[in-house]
C-alpha cells in the first residue's frame, strides 16, 4: 500500500519473496507480508516450515532467489 508520496505505509513490506536451497523446491514461495509499525507479530509454524529462513531474509543474512515464473 503506497501513500501519496508513493512510499509504503508499512514498517515492513515483503512482496513475492522466494528462497530455495540448491535446486530443490522453494522453502518460501511468493511470500507476501505487510507489517504496520504499531503491530506486534509472532511467526509460528511446524519444524521446517521456513520461519528461520524468513527471519534471515528479513535481516539480509540470506538473499532471495528469483521469483518462479
């Protein structure tokens, strides 16, 4: 969501994030996330669901891969 200045109104905005390890299926596939600055967010899920990978991508410890076509 962009304001009149064309900038995002979110503290964190992720669009179509893809992350895979090697040539395997993506761990994160076209993930979209918007977090408002006043929000508190928890990331929960099963083991191997991609929680740590998402956090590492947010912190720029991992780079994303090209989106699937």
